[in-house]
C-alpha cells in the first residue's frame, strides 16, 4: 500500500474502533488498527 493509503485506512480503522467496534472484523480493519498502534502512523 502507498503511505497515504495506509494513513487513511489507519484513520478509518481508528475511528471505526472508537465508534463502531462491531464493524472492525467485518471490514477487516483490525489489521490496520494493529498497524497504527504499533507504528504510530
């Protein structure tokens, strides 16, 4: 992924986890949440 894409997906994953955690698995965003938490995008 391009850096911009990763930042956008990480941001989406972050907000999804904050407001719609039940959607994380179905959107497969937990991976990006993991990235953002470990790389501090």
